[in-house]
């Protein structure tokens, strides 16, 4: 074992296989007691399925629009248990997984989609303040780092595109980037101060849950929906202990489609992994800099994302994206020792001035991704059920937009949120197994090869680009 591998292994030795954000042993983590499961037959004006950000925003906004509306929320486990409670806490304005992805797919409406995304982020900030949600919300912006020479050319072009839209975006040379955050790996960067906030995702979920309860939303946890039945003027959602009948259903279950099987054609679950350090000492933080507290990522295809927490820990995640044959989701997949070792080695390569830092938590979870790498929207049961899925890692912010789209769609309303082509069209479906697994693995290996070869995309990736399936980050 190399010296770098030994150092990484030592730093991981005491890392708990638990999610930092939901760990009740961390000071300040007041994990709410779960609501009782559904029992008996219930009727409501709106049923919401999923206690992640999609469902919580749907329930909250529905009650804000109409306080007299009877809203029921069903969650299979506990609120914030899945992606909404285990992500990196980057709350971004983009609805399209970055400007480049959106501009490639919807060039005629990207300006409007960018405007709607900024508006959505503003409304999240407003809701956090209005409802008194203490989720460590910081509008720090994001810094994308060049760690290879070819990254700088891409970031220069990206900066020009953002400035043309009126966004604040500053391209940095190597010295300027290292003055922001000190790493010998940085060769340049792009700082965008307005488009991203950092937050504590579990505290946001718990805060939205509390706000929903205050407004009268009835929440039932440990109540997975087993089946969906069509009734003459309603949809009935059946759980083990009871059922909910409602004329309108907002379905936001992410990578867990349950009985809404049509989602499985368009969404696959991929695993992402994260490490959390112990809090940095004052000397360690001075060695790194990071005065702006911006969220960071590098410009590679297989990229890392990292940020400071409120107590000055470093969250370090990304790089590996793992798909299991058949779309398998299992508790044991949340832990992957080879990925944690790789991430730790990359951490110390990025921050060699922190040789003694140790990791306290390690975890993973599934991301719902689709072939266009941002959310899509559709209806079922004669328009009485609306759903949103496929956020591909940017759901912390975009789920609020998705919630409004679902509510407007259920109301039959023609709004600025329901008009975009992005909202009215669906992504291409994934092929069945074994082609699905083979295609995803080939794509994963091809983007890794592109990172090694100056960003040059091979024949497979160029073919995906040609049919609108290209992915570069």
C-alpha cells in the first residue's frame, strides 16, 4: 500500500457508516419524532406521496395557496430519509443541470429557464425566512475549479455565456483561484456568487415538515403506497394500514417509483458517495482559506463537490457514480469501501496541508437520473396524478420548481411554469436490461477516459451527443 493510501485509510478508520446530516449524536440535530402511519380510510383534497423535498414543497405550497385545502402527505419511511436528507446541501438556481445542458436541449428558452431558476432560488430563500427554518442557509455562490489545463478553456467559454445572460461570473487564473481556496491542484476557476446557496439538507426537510404541520397538513410516515386505484372522481392510494382518496395527487418519490411503474422506463437509480471531516481547527482553516465559504466543484466529467458546513467541517463527495444491474437499491449499497478510499486519497491530494484531518462520517445514497439529466414532468390517471422525477442531483433547489409545476398541472392552469418545452416534453427512455447496464457502464468508462485524454470524447460519447443523450458533468 502506498503512503497516500495508508494516510487515506488511517483518516477513514473511525468514520461512522452513518449520514452526518441525520445523525442524532451530532449537536444541534433535533431529529423529529416520526408521525404515526396511516390507519383506516381517509379522504383529502390533495394527496402528496413522498416526504422528500418534492413532496414537502408540494404540500406546503398547496396550503399557502389555499389554507382551506385538505392536504395529506404519505412517506414510506421518515421525512427526509432518502436523497433529501443525504445530499451535499448545494441548493442551485439551475433547473437544467447547468446552463450548458439546458442550452443544448432548449436553446430557444434557456434564457427563460435561467430566469425561472433564479426566481425559484429567491423563493426558497424567502420561504426559509418566512417560516423560520433554521437550515444554515448561506447564499455563498459556487466556485468551479480547473484542475487540468483543458478545463480553463471550457470555463472561459462558460463564463462568457453566463455574463451574456446578465449573471455575475468571474473567471480566475491559478493564483486568483488559490487565493480563494488554497490547493496546489487548482489551475484556474470560475466564481459565480449568486446562483448557489449552501444549506443543511436534513434541517431543511425537518423545517418544511414543521411548517406543513403548522399549516394543517396531515403527515403519515412509515406509510408506503402499495397500490394505486382509479375511482370515478378520485385516485385511491392504498397502504398496508389504510388508504387515501383524493381528486388530485402529487407524486414525488425520486428514485423510488413504487407502484407508479411508468417512471421506471425513464429513471434509473445511481449511487453517489460522501465523506465528512471533523471540524477544522483555526490553523487548518487558515491553511485552506475559503473565506467566501463558496461551494466548490472541479470541472472534470467525474467531478468532486465539496463545501464547508456551519461548524467548519468539509463535506467531500462525488467522482464515482455507481449503477447496479436491474436498478437495484439495497441498504448495503449505501457503503462502498473502495469509493471511500478513493475519495479520501483525492481529498489529501487536493489539500496536502491537512495531513492530520480525519473523517467522522461516510455514506451513500441513490440519485434519480434520467437521460436528459434534469427533471421531467408528466401525468397519469386521466390527469388526476402529476409527477416529477429525474432531478439528477440538483433536486435541492429544483424540487420546489417541480412542486409548483405539479400543482399548476393538477389545477389545469396555464402558467409560466407549465409553458416551457422542458416541462411539456419527456426524456428518451432507457433501454431494458442488459442493454441498460451495458450502456451506463460504457458511458461511465468513456467519460473517465475523456478526463484522461484532455476532454476528448470518444465515438460512443459523440454518438450519445448526436441523439441528445450527451453528458459532460
